[in-house]
C-alpha cells in the first residue's frame, strides 16, 4: 500500500497527555486521550529579534535570538470525571506533563503529524453559559524544545496500538 500526501484541513485533531516527561516514544501506550477537542491547537516556534544599530548605513540590521515554543491553548468541551480532570489536577499541582497533539490528514486517523512537548498547565479556566457548552480552556506552557515530531502514515504508523485510531481502519488494514 502506498500513501500519497496532499494538503489537508485541520478538522481532525487529537490531544493526549502523558504523565511521564521522560517519554520519547510518540506512539507510547501510556498516553491518555483527551476527548472533545473544541478548538485547533496552534503550535510552532518563535524567536526574539535583536535590533542592531548600524551607524555606517541608513538601515539597522537585525539578528534572531533564542528560539522558544509559545504557550499552547487547549480548548475542550468539558466532561466531568474524564481525562480533563487530569489536566486540572496537573495545573493545581504544578506538575510537569507531556502533551502530544496529532493533526490527522483524514477521518481514519491513520495518517498525519504528531508532535509532543513537555511543560506545565499554567491556566485551567471553565467557561460556558445557559446557551453554551461548558468548556475548559487550558494554557500549556512549553518547557524547552519539542520532545519529538513524526509524520505517520498507514505504511509507517505512529504505533502498532494507537488509542486514537478508529477500530474499523485497523481491521481494514489487517485484511
């Protein structure tokens, strides 16, 4: 089976947490699925810029400084008693955790991009209203560089067991 990449929408996203910040395996079974992702989690890197005066030119120069990963906002439709409460507990305890975000390229959830970070839940807010879903907004403050990033396909899966894979897709692949 050969997989061909193309552009894809951001409509299929999976979030998982791992209580072990020593984990380096993006396909580890120790990840706990965080259900009901309510907004696209934006990830990336940023660098500070250094403005360098240059008195021999009418223009200043610029250099880039150190790289960092900006805070990641994780929005979920809150389910009491679910893994959402583990994120609340991590915020209350100030405990470092690992978050993995999978951006899936299709509904089978067998291809996409996974990236994991270590850090802290620095904010855990509850929102909602009489005509709105009760939601939780978590701010994940990344500590250091990404743990890892992997492109995965049906030919090169994230793991042989992956909690986010739809069982029908696994059964179809095994036939």
